[in-house]
């Protein structure tokens, strides 16, 4: 395990997690200890069911921490109130495998939602910022398209734009390149990497995509709910 | 519309965008809410007609206090009151004038065989101060067998009474008597009769030979200027010292009658249940619509929750939808209800009218029940972790 720095945005200690109750209760994570450094691209790898996504969602305030400790941006997640979790989530960016775009909102409106969470501001400013990031991701011509009119790759790029438009301190990404072609996938990961260098944005990414590994600052391999290697 | 809502809400009108994204479902939702609103409007219209028809019957009279038998729940029901009670009441401080009131029912068999039932009010025409604003001049009733007939009575042919005047009365036969219609009143039908007939107390005795002038249905009293009718009624109660009589201010008697008609008579109760059922139907319809919409968008809401949107934000989306559904459902319902009211009023001669208060009540009730059903529909989202909803 790597040494922790005082400013590490994610510090995990003795984390265990279970699914189900009673006789069907199954442990999915075992005694995880982990420090993730600021501005780095960390990749979580491992076979299906190894606990990658569970660990990602626990670190990203999407699931309750039952035992052990997860310190996120200086806040203890175990026992944290809903209000604390809600405020913390605004400092994060999520890219989901299934992109989870809102079907009734256009690409531009979906991205705007990543800004509106920070409060009401000038609407045209939000629109400009959303259009800018979509253009950067090659969707300048698709701003007013509903998700059902976009391809899988385009939807994923909208989801990336939505996660990044609010300048998050940490980006959690679950298979962000799964629906993208090689070029778009690499472009997305390079964008995340650049954000780390320029703004100190930390990225934690679950992926099976070997192409990305060479761009990662750190690779953690999980098997059966345990970290088996840390490179 | 989207821009307008964006300005009003200060955020993306997600509720509106969700609703209009499935136009067929939105249209059926609006139709469902409209249906429930119409149901409530019709029931409230009938309930209101009960109240209004009762109030109208009292508008023929003008008094400060009314003495009735203890079993008289309304103007037309109950035992008779001994006239000597009137003289006892006149002796009470503050009472300045008294008048017996006779109520009966006259059936007029028309030439075509149809019947009209008139609630007949018998009153002394030499004391016009007891005549309400709805009656007007009653001097013509001083002659025996002269009557004023309700031109808005249910079953009355249009313009039939238009030429009936004191100089050229219209003669008809009713209750075995030839009576002369010398004028009209405009009160309309009620639930206890098709319309009203106003006669002198003397003519009343001719029409109802079995009635006795010493036993009117009610006694009407006037109090001295500046006297509080309720306080004077209290004094009379003490003076009469009997449980067989009700001594109430005239306004209290009207309110008690309305309460009796709407909450204790079977027909009033039925319409009351109708309002409740309409509300429940509306609630269930909107709950179904909103809970289905929430379920359809749960994954998307979970994503917003993961992004840091609070429970209040989701509640505001459902509230937005509830208000949109309520308003868009209410407007066509109001238009339909106005049409239905007209048809019902024409068919029944009942005073069924849309008051601004009723329209606002139904709108607020619709928004309230829509909002409540929306809050119920959001319960699952409030308790679940975002990761469990993806």
C-alpha cells in the first residue's frame, strides 16, 4: 500500500461490504485499505464480481459505508448525514457505464444539469458552458438532440460532458469507454488525464479496457473483493 | 412554455419536459384529472343547490327571529306552533313586531295532466315589513284567492305567467279552489317543491281548510333597532321556558336548515359522498400517473441524486408535474362543468351556479391532491441509495 499524503482526497481504511441479509448475505469487499493521490488517474481492474464497482460506489457516496472508514475530501462517509452526502456529491463527477442520460432532456439540457446542481445562475452562461464542452467532445452539432436520437458513443460523450462541466474535484467513472470507439475512448481518457494535470482533478476509473492502462498513473487489481496488486 | 417555466422555476422544467415527452400519456392524464374535477364539480353543484335552494326559500321573508317547533328542521317540516307563543314573545323586551307564518303545499294539475307542486307561503299582507326582497309588493294579496306564483317553477311553461297582473289575473284551479294569479315571484325550484306560491294568511286558510289560524308553522319576529337578535332570542327562550320550541335568530335558522339539508338528509349525504368519491378517484388517477412517471424515471432521478441533487429538488419536480396536471386538467373541467350546470339548472330549475369560490376550491383541492399523490409517489427515491436504483 502506498504512503498517504495529508491532502489525499480519498482515504479508505478497513472497508468491508456485504450485500443481502440473513442467510443470503454475501461479503463483496474484504478489509480494503487505500489512499488515492490528488490529480492522479487510478484504474480499478479485475474480473466481473471482484468488487470494483462496489468500491467505486462506496468511495463516491452512492452507497452507505457499513464498516470501516472512507474519508472523501476530508469528510468521513460512514455515518454521514444525507445533507453531507448531497453536498459532497456536488464536488464529484460521475460517468456511468449506462450513461443514464435523462430521456426527456436534450444533450445540452442534460449537460446543464451538471451545472444547475450548483445553484441558479445566469441561464445563458450555463448554456454557453454546456455547449462549449459538448463541442470539445465533438457534439457541437448535436446540442438539441434527445438521447434517443444519439448513438451509444454520442450518449457516452454527453455523459462525460455532464460529469466534467461542473469542474469536479474527483471523477468516478465506471467503464466510461465501453461504448466508445478506440479514438473517442482515448480522447476521453486523455481529457481526464489533462484535467488532473491542469486542475488537480482526481480520477478513479473502473475499466476492462487494456488500451487505457498505459495512461493510468496507478492500477489496482481486485479479485474476490480484495486488492491483489497495486502498481 | 419551456422558457416561461424555466423563468418561473429558476431551473430546467424537468417535470414539464417529462410530461410532454409522452404526449399520449400526458393527454390521458389530463383527461383523467378533468374527469375527476367534473365529478367533484357536479357533486358540489348539487350540494350548492341544496344550500342555495334553502337560502332562496328564506329570501321570501324578512325577520330577525324565528320561533319554530323543536322538530322543525327546515322551513317546510315540523309541527305547528301555538299562536299564543307569539303574544308571549311580543311581551319580551326588544321585540317590536310579530307575524305568524303558514307553510303548505299546493298541487296544480295543468291541462296537459302534468303537476306542479308549490310550496305555499301564507303571510299577512298588511305587514309588508316581513316580506323579503324576493317577493316585492304584496298589496294585491289582500283580496281573497289572489296569489303570486313562481315564474321559475319547475314544469312552468315559458311566458305562461307573463301577462298575469292584478288587473288581468290568470285564473287557475288548485286544491279545489279557483285562484287568481295576480303577479309573479322569481324563486325557482327546490328539493321540497317545484316552486313557490305566496298567498295571504286568509287565502291560505281557504286553500287548507284543515289548518287553524291559531297554529302557524313558524312565528316571525322583529327586534327593535340596535338589538342583537341572538340576545333577544335568548330572552324569549327564558320567557317561554319550553323544550317544545326552537327560538333562533333568523340567520341561525337559515344556517341550521342548510346544515340539516346537506349533512342529515339522505340526498345531501349522497352528494357529500359523491364529492369524497370524486376526490378519491382524482387522487388515485393522479397517483397512478405520477407514480408511473417516477418509476419510469427512477434511474434518471438516481443519477441526479448521485450528482448532488437533494430530495427537495425531486419533490419540486413532482410538485411541478402535479401543478401542471392540476391546472391543465382543471381548465377543461371548468368549461365542461359550466355547460353541465346550465343543462342541470334548466332541467331541474334548481339554483345551480358556478361561484368563483367553488372554482377556486376545486382548483386548490386538485393541486393539493395532485401534490399529495406526488409526494407518495416519491417515497422510494427518498430512502434508496443511488447505486441501488441504477
